[in-house]
C-alpha cells in the first residue's frame, strides 16, 4: 500500500485518534509514541487535512493578519505620497 492509498483509507475516527495521540504523545492504550510514529502520524494528519478539511480548520492554520490602518498614521492632510520633510525634536 502506498502513501496515497493509506491516506484514502483513513476514516474521520482514525484521523481524530491520530490527532489525539500526537497531542498527548501516547496511543489510546497508553503506550508512548516513538519519534518515528509521531512523525508519520503528523504527516498523515497533514495529508488528510489537505484532502478533507477546509483550509481555515486545518491543523496549524494561522489566519492572515488584517491591516486595520496603514503603517504611517501621521498622513499629510493633502494625502500626497511625495517626500515629507523631517521634523527635528529637541
């Protein structure tokens, strides 16, 4: 069985079980995950997510930041983008 077939055979219950095992670091029977098992489980979770889960609900999703205002909050009153003289403060 190749990797794609393996991902296709994952059910939602298996997916949730894999996620829980990776989060806790142990299988449901209490046995600790090895480093290889953790790595392979994470790869399976990510691959399953890509096929079955909407982007904003995937593991590790970080929503993009929304700009509320431009970086320069001291806009010139004439709204021009030309050079602006420096104002020295003492």
